[in-house]
């Protein structure tokens, strides 16, 4: 996976949290760029990024480095979803049109809308994307250079996206070991809404129910290992997930409604003691989940 | 954790799946009994139990060994919840009243009812319990002698339970490294209903929704690691969970209704874009979940 030569000149990562910091550190360690630069808001994060080898340079404003950038460079936007618009405006105002711009936001429809709002069109230089990797950890200290190894990255290029920009974004992700696929924005937001955003909503709601709606202070004390795994995602960053729920509202609500209807049917079966329904549903779900795990393993070994 | 001497004479485990097989293998490896015997229904499971060191002896009928048992012995019932009544009848008909009897079923209220139905009273020899350990794996080959190390076992002895029987059950569990606590049946079934049975119902229902209610054959293809953990418990044994949902119906429905009401409120907040509600709920849930993990770690290190 290690590339012999840099795949780009300068890598500029805006936001040095888990997602951005991991890309900067990963590309830097693999010598995939000549210089890895992070743009952050606070001096202490800038200092920490340099101390921990996340970047070669850390600045507090994109404007400081924008004049240096050219067609061999790439900007990766890795800020919370609802902060993307402001960053796009800064890029439009300060960065040359040949610089490639991509992002890592979990929802693509609202970012694509923001691009059109800011630029008045979908410019050739912008190629939106989403790495399907993460962790309940966050912040610059969570940066992991191997986070993207064997993980998928979904790119959702517009019809207007330039081929060399798409290729450059691909090359950077492949440099850190990711597998790049392309998808429409509509499909991306539906699939992620159902398999990622919905489970987060459920996990947060379940933990909240147990902690606050059930009147038993010992409720967590005897919870088993299954509970720990099941609720891991409820330890995720609340602000990030607030943004995602708002940004992907339509798709989240659609899958949430299907889930609540399914759960309501299951509830009915538990209440009426409908063994056939319970066994059928549990068996069908186990089969689907086992098949999914099997396909993941095959994919990893391929 | 290894005991220098046997804590009991004969350990009889009825049902050599994950839960029963792990206790038999664990006690046997730690020399906690003079002989570990499993009672199973199929010859191939009996053969497999002997081949894999789960037991010293494997028989197909409790009646074959019942005459050998005395007050130094312990029977552990580890069959699916709804099959417990039949096993209890067999025990009552064939086993002496001084033999200690315990079980590992996930729901205690219905087993306690079955005991009274079978014996006409709660006999001194019966001490019900539930090891809070498990895995999505099942069957004799899943038996793990260290499954119970550092895990809690909840005992729910009746007022009529004999002290020496309670002590013997405790000693056997401590022999395999478990921490024994006592609790009322009502509290056990509420706590487990909320922290274990409810999450299983949700996980099965979510996977079923994704696999069958959402019209996208690629839905699982791009699911992230969070999804794998979140749905792990949906790979659990359907028959076992069918039994549990039926056996703990009242408590499961109670926590399920609280969860659905909480999720309905969250749905409203997503729809109306109520940032305050979303942030508050996610933060509160994250705090509760982080606190739970912290207490688990402390407990493990204690």
C-alpha cells in the first residue's frame, strides 16, 4: 500500500479531528505528499498536530497558505457537516480554481447543495466524498494513520467534476489503503441514513431511555457485553451527530419510520405470543446479518 | 482463581451448549469437581463434548445417572428457557431432594413459576441463577472454559432456598472466576429486560428492516464498523431469543414502550430541526454510556 512517490504536492486538511487528522497523518507517513498542512481554529490543536506527527505545518487560517496552492494540491474539508458552507466560502474566495477540493462529511446531499449555493454551480474542482471509517473517539489525539486501511471511501462526483480532480482524490485515498467506489448522492444518503445514521439515533435513544426513563439506578450495573457493543456508537460526538441528523433529515426519517413500523409489528408479536412471527423475524435477521459479516470477511481476504 | 480442591463431587450439566458447556469445561479444567457429566439429547453432541474436553462423561438421559447423585452434587440446567419445565419434572421424578439444582436461564420469573408448578412449592434444593455472559455463538463447540471469568452471576434464591445449596451454587460459580450477586426476581427481570432483551429485539428488528423493508439490495454493502458492532447481537440464536421474549414478555414490553416513546420524541426533534433537543439527548446519552464504561473498567481493575 505504501506509494514510492508522492501522489500530490501539498495536502491541506481543514479540521484536524479523527477524520482529517487520520488522513493527514496517513498520507504523511506514507510519503504520499510533499507537505501535509492542517488548518485548525485553536493554537493548542495546531501545536498538538505538530507534536503528534499529524502534519508538517499547522496554520490557523486558510488565507495564510491559500496563495501557495496550485493544480498539484488537494484540500480535504474535515469539519462538522453544518460548518462546511463557511469553509467552502473561504475556499472560493482565496483558493485557485485548479486546486482539487474534497470532503469527508457523512451526508452528501446538503454539502452538494452548499457547493452550488456558494459557487453558483458545481465546479470542476470539487469532488465530494465520504470515508466509511470512524470511531467513537474524536479530536486530534484520535488521529490514526491506518484508520482507512481496507475501508471503503464513497465518492459522489457531480457531472461537472473534472476527471483529473476525481483521479487525484482517488489516488490520495488509495495511498492510505482505502478502496474507492463511486455512487450517486441520493443512493449514498439513503444507504448511510439506514446503516449508520439510523443506528446512531437508536443507540442514543436506547441509552437515554435506560438512563432516564426507567426508574432504576442500578440499570447499567448488570448490563452484559452485548450491551457494551450495542451502545458503543452512543459514545460518539453529540455535535457531529446533531449535524448529521439535521443534514440527512429526509433519509433518516424515512428509514426511522420503516424501523418503527417493523418494531411495532414485533411488539405486537411479543404481546400476543406469536411464536411464528418471532422465530421468522429473528431467523431472517440472523441470516441477513450473518450473510453481511460473511461478505465483509470475503471482501477483506480478497 | 484455580481452587486447590474440588468444591463439589459431581457436576451434572443438562444441555451442553455455550452456557452449559462452558461451565462444565471451566469447572473440569479447574478441578472444581470430581466428575463433570453432561446430559444431552443427541449422541453426536455427547461424542463432541467428550472429544473437546467439555465433560468426563456424557449421557443421553438424566435417569441414567440420577441414582448416583447425592448432597455433594450439583445439577445445572442449561437448556432453552421454555424447555426448563420438562427438565424440572424429570429432576423431581428421579433426583434426591438433597441434590442442589440451579439454572442459567436469562429470565427468572417464569422459571420460578415453573418450579412451583412442578414441585407445588419452592424447594430448598433449588437456587435459580443467571450468568451475565454469553456470545452470539452457540453449540457445544462454542464452550469456553474462561467464559465466566470476571463476569457477574446473579442468583435469585427464594425465601425457602437452603443455605448450603446457595453456598454450593456460589462456590461453583466462583470456581470459574465469576462474581456472584443476589437480587430479587422482579429486579432481575426488569434490569435484564431493559439492558439485554430489549437491545436484542431492537437489533433483530433493525436488521430485518434494512434487509427487507428498505428497497435497496446494496444496503449492507457500505455499512461501516459501527453497524457491525451494533448488530452483533442480531446473530444470536433465534430460538433462544424467541423463548426469552415470551418468558419475559411483561418487562420487555414495558421497556420497549418507554424506548418507543423516547424514539418518537427524537423523531419529532429531527423532523422539526430541534437542535436543542437533539444535542441535549445525545449529550445525556453519551455521558451515561461513558459513565457505564468507566464503571465497568474500574470494576475489572478492582
